[in-house]
C-alpha cells in the first residue's frame, strides 16, 4: 500500500502492527459502489459516461502496474465513487494484490469467479495482463448489464473462462459502438500477451475520440438484476464466513487445487460509511491492548478531533476527520475500534 499513492487508488493513511494485532487506517471514500450509483433514477448512464469511468479505472491501474503491482481482485464492488455527488472513482481492496518480480513467477488460487482470468483458473503464472482481463469483464457488464462468462454455477463459469467462450449478443449490444466492442475484444483475449496493457487501453480510440453526447441512455434493468444476483452471492459467502470456513477462493475452484492455508477475509466496522476500517481475520471485542500508536496517530492527524474516552459498551471511540475535499475525509464521524486477534 505504501507504493500506491495515486488519486484513483484508495489510500492507507497509517498502519500499526504489534505482536498480536494489526490496525490499518484507511482513507474515507463515501460515494458507494459505482454500479449502485448508476442504477439510481437520477443518474445518467450512457456510453460516453462509461468511457469516463473506464478511463479513471485505467489511470489507477496504469500507476499500479508502473509499480509492478497487480490487483488480482478487480470487480464492480471494488470500484467506488469518492463522494455521493461525485463522478470521480477510486479502486479499493488491495487485500490480494501482489508485487511482481521479474524472475519470480506468481501463481494464485484466489479471486471472484466471474472476473478471474484464464491463467488464474488454470493455475498458471499471473501478470499485469491478469488485471486487464478483469477490466474487460467490468466494461462488458457496465455497457450491457450482462456477465460474459456467468454460468449456472461456479464450475460452469470457470469452464467458460478457460475456454474464453463469450460473445456480443446482438439484442443487448445493438446500441453499443463498434469501438467499444473492439475495446472489450482486445481485453478478453485468452493469451495474456495479446491483451491491451493499461497504457495501451488508455490510448484506444474508444477512450481517445469523443463520442456524440446525443447517444441514447443505456437501460439499467439488467445492471439492477446483476447487482441483485451479486448480493445473493455475497450473502451466501457470508454464511461460510460465519462458520469459520470462509475463504476468498470459491469452493468450486479450491476443489480443483489444494490450498496450503486458508485466507481470511478483511473485516470492517459494522457501519461501512465510517472512515476507518480494521482488517483482520477475527474480531474479539474490546481489548486493553488497543494500540497506543493508533491513538497517537489520530491525535496528530486530526488534533482538533482527539480520541474520546472508551464507551461503556466496549470499544474505543474515536472522532475522525472534518471538512476535507471529496478526495479525503468528508465529515466528522465516530468510530468504534476493536481489538484485533492473532493474525
């Protein structure tokens, strides 16, 4: 995270690690998921507006890839708006990101099935092009509301991905420009070497040449259906987390490849609108060892909003932020901190 300082990437403001606990202070991004905003009745969704979103995503990726960092979990849930009234975006959730080294192949077994690249499913070395496949899937969904590789179950989805089996349905893409289809086609290439890079994608004619402002609005109903389905999938995954058996890897993929260890999902405070997130495998409630360095940081970062006394119900109550512009803390909020268990 310390390598990734860019306006299109969520920022880690501070991190504190002790023998048994880890606390990360994350930038407050209040606007919510991009796709959730798009389906609002008062939000215009057109192909020209979609180019603006894709350009911002690629700007963030271009910077990441310039640092030899690959995200490995790009999906609509991880593309968020800076503030409720903003069209500016940030990429979030770097829990699976990896720093690549030229002579060290990286293979991974995690991700979200619909957005995995073929090399991930096949357990082959990943690279910067792995993210570009996910960008192609996101763009396909953004313009159509349909997921190009979605099957009736995870195994069928993964099979569609490994075969690179997809198409532009005429009824759905009839109002989409040929340039947009070419952009997606150059990203959804089975061979990673054939995919556009982040820099190459930014130079594609679809993102370089202005589109007519008069282009008709794109229907939102299929995107609403996509969001509903994704929420049900997350709900099902949440049941697995609750039993302690949850992993980022879907059951169908983990069955294909044995795992050496379980990977825990990041945890956040109950109110996702709060500006501070805690990442850990488990939360054990209040602990007297809540890091003093964390308290000190809050006092220094916002000296006019010091750490408040411990509340009676447990947790340490902190006040964060006030009045910064859309790229930072946008309001004063109370945050309950909890002890982080052994990692």
